[in-house]
């Protein structure tokens, strides 16, 4: 038992980025825009903050540099998500195609820039990443908690949240009462970009010492699974992130337990995806997804 | 004067009416942005075009010599792109978005590796059965998605993404069970499992070009035939256009969707089989995605889901990919080819909007002209 408690920091370290990204995904989809670009946006954030931290750490010192890098990573995600917003909101593009494009683009751009800046296919190693706080728990866990709480508060307790959800359910109706659907969807996509970038930064600064092509490795897609498994609701998403993050953590820490050592660690990697697929089948028919998610909104069309 | 004006307008109209012309424009835009990016980071973009020229024609400008090998490598590299493109395109024709090409590819690769290492070593039959099994594996993996979609209304986008990663990790678990396998490779294949063809190697002075190319050509023809010439293809396309109308017209929609995803999966599975037995002499324990499945989405989009278009787009992507080492030697980061691929997809995403803008400006112009008169 004691053994398990010792693993809590590791679990939280892996849960946090997933929870932050999934929160962004939830906001985006609740506004009616499907965002499968979460993976690519995380890649952008992770690269930007790893590069920023490498350059800033000697100048600003570790702790200040970490926070500045987090911000830079988040902004990188936000800027990149603008492409998705422009394509899928302003130009009514197919949201899946646009997301796929961003995923491809992110992998190319980040490694390309690494080649230019560092003359290798990854960033150079920074000296120290983020420092764990008391109990060995990284501050990212608190950031994640804050993010999901604020998201819940805004979505359910503020007029803006109500409007945002209305845009995802029935944009025509929302527009008829004077809501600017395009502006709200823009805000939602950019928020998801910011959060995915933040999550990518958290991921690289806590689990790694540099950015490379495998840093993000499907976390964005796990977040996508979380959104759907958590039924597009804050509490569900928090629970799903905890579950999937723990599964991921076990793929790393399983070797510490004699009972689990014999199993291939990949079983734990598969779990998030398999569970999501299974629940989608079990709860089929009951559609929890926002009604208009994925459908472009055309002004004047009924 | 009049003629000039009408010709100018006809180009624009061409872009609005023709998917092919728009694809060409989108690809050119992708290259343009890539070139600008290279300039911005202070490298010489000529290096990229030299590399591309050498891949396309085998001609190296700097040395003034032809190297046939590069053409062979280009064709070899294009094979998985074309097949994964066909996979995505086939599903798209039925109105499905197959992001699962990657997973279907991995399953095909895994099945082929298993049979290559453990199957009976009969000449010709060995690799042939391995490829057929790869196709069946991919078809099953795709078929599951279709079944979940048709029966349980599970979005194929989410389902395929989940199955991609399940396939990747399942492949690792299974391949590592093969005796003599370490963490990244299996023992060497027996010779009978290889797709090597001495005459193709001789023809292209030792490139990786292999028997897979014939299956790729066959696949393109089969794709065209099924989609355009059979009742099955008609039903699938009808389902893609309007599911309810198709059902009303007596087309079994559930069967159509499952079948469409299965055929799509078979193409991607074949790609996995050809890459594993054609490009490698040992089985691989995958540590990450090869990316052909994702690139296949772009290929199909550029090719407008037609047989010929997908073939050409696949050759384009294969060209970018096989130009990578040459770009590196011209001091251009090879990732520029991924950037161009990504840009092309983003441009395609917004081309719908582009079209709206162009139609709008045409209308406005026509209205102005009418007013002027």
C-alpha cells in the first residue's frame, strides 16, 4: 500500500497534461468544433517551451525560466490553433481534415526548427526541468486542477459558458438570440490551443529533459479519448484523466511490482484506448456529444 | 481585350469547377510556402529542387550524371503512400473518414511479419500468402470500425484513432513473442519471404524497388474498377452521398459501411505487408507510427479520392519522402517535406472556403459588369 502512495507523484505527473489538454478539447467541442489537432498543438507547446527553457534557464534561473517557458509554450499552442480556428470557423472547412493537417504540420515544423536552432532532430537538453514541490508533487498537478475548475466555473456558472454550450448544441438558435457564434467558436478553439500548448509544456518540463519527436507520443489522442469517455463534462473528464493517466503511469512503474512484471507493459498503454472504445459501444445510442460538434456553422442556413 | 478578359475568368472558373486544378494549385502553394520558409531560415531552396529533380529523373545537376537508382527508390517509397491513400479514398467515397489507415497498416505489417518468420518456406507462395494475410488483417481491422459505426453508431473518427494505438501496442506485444526477437527487431526473414526481385533491382541499379509495385498497380486498377464499374461501388458511393436515400433505394447500408471499411483496411494492410517484406530483411518491433496511414489521408485529399489522382498524389508524397536524404546533403532539413505535406492538407481544408470566396467574387464581378452595362 505504502508502495502505491509512493507512486502518486508519478501518476499525477502523467495525469496533469492529459487533464489540461482534455479540458481544452472539451471546451472546443462544447462550442461545436471538433479538435483532433490536440496532439499537434501539444507538440508545438512542448517544443516551444523546451526550446525557450533551454535558452532562458541560464539567464533567468530555473524557476522563473520554467514559468516563462510554460507561458511561451501555451502561446505557441494558441498561435497554431489559430490555423484551425480560421479554417474550421471562418472558412467552414472540414474540421477533421484541418485537424489532421495541423497534426502533420506540427511534427514537421517543430523538428525543422530544431534542426535550424540546434542542428539536430531534437532540442538540446536543458539543465533542470520543473522542480517538484512538497511530497514530490509537481506544480503541474495544481495547474491542472485550477484549469479544470476554472473551465467548469466558466462553462456552467457564467453567461459566456452558457452561450458557448448553446453554440455547440444549436448554433442557429444561439445566433437567433444575438450570440456571435463565430466569435465564441474562435475563443473556444484558441482556448483549446492555449491549454494544449500548456499541457505540452508541462509534459516536456516534468517528464523529459529535451523535446524530441516522441515526447508527446499520443497524449493528445488520449486526451481526445478522455473527452469522449468523460462525456464532455468537467467531472467526467477529471475522472477519465485520472484513470487513463494512471494506466499510463503503470506502463512505466509496473516493473516495480512482481505481480505485474510478467505482463507486457504495453497492456497499460492499450487500456485508455480500449476502455474508450468499449464504453462508446456500451453507451451507444445515448449520444452525449454536443449535437452540433463537427458541423460547420453557416450564417443564414437553417 | 475581350478575349483576354474571358480567358482570365475561365482560369478562375476552372479552379472553381475542377477539383484537379485546385489540387495542383494547393500543392504549388505548399511548395511556395516551403520555399519561403527555407529562405526565411537562411538556407538555399535550390537545394530542395535539385534533390527533387534527382528523384524524378535520376539526374544530378552538380555531377552531371544520371543515377537510375533514385527513380527506383522513388517508386519504392511511393508504394505505401499510394496504398494508404487508396485506403482513405475508398472510405471517403462511402462518406467515411478513415483515420485508421495507420492501424490497419500496422496490423498488415504485423501479420506479414508473423507469416514471413513462422510460415512454411515455399518459394513464391510464402510471400504471396503473407501479403494476402496482411490484406485480410487490415480488412478485419477496418471492418471492425465499419461494424461499430453501422451497428453502434460509434464515430469512425474516434474509433479509428483508438484502434491505431491499440494496433501499435498489440503489434509490439505480439512481435516480441517471436523467438529470437530483441526490443527492436526479429531474426532475419527466410529468403522465400522477401519481395526482392533481381530483375527490378538490376533495372534500377540496386534500388529497393520490389515486387510490391505490381500489387500497387493492381490495387489502383481494382480501386478504379470497384468504384466506377461495379454495382458494389455504386451502392457504396450512394451510401456516401446520402445514407437515407441509399437505404430507401434498397441498398444495404450496414453491409455497405462494413464492406467499405474492410476494403479500405485491405489496401492499408497490403501497404504494411509490402513495407515489411519489401523494405526490410527482418521484422520490426515498432516503437512508433511509420506515419504512412496519416500521410495517406493527405494523399487521398490531394487526389480527390479518385484512382488516378491518388496514384499521382502518392507519387508526389513518395517523391518528397525519397528526396529527404538528398535534401539533407544539400543542407536543407528533411522535415521540410513533412511541412509541405502538412501545409497541403491545411490548404485543402480551407479550399472549400477558398472556393466560396472565389465564387462570391465572381458573382460580384458579374453583378458589377451587369450594372456597368
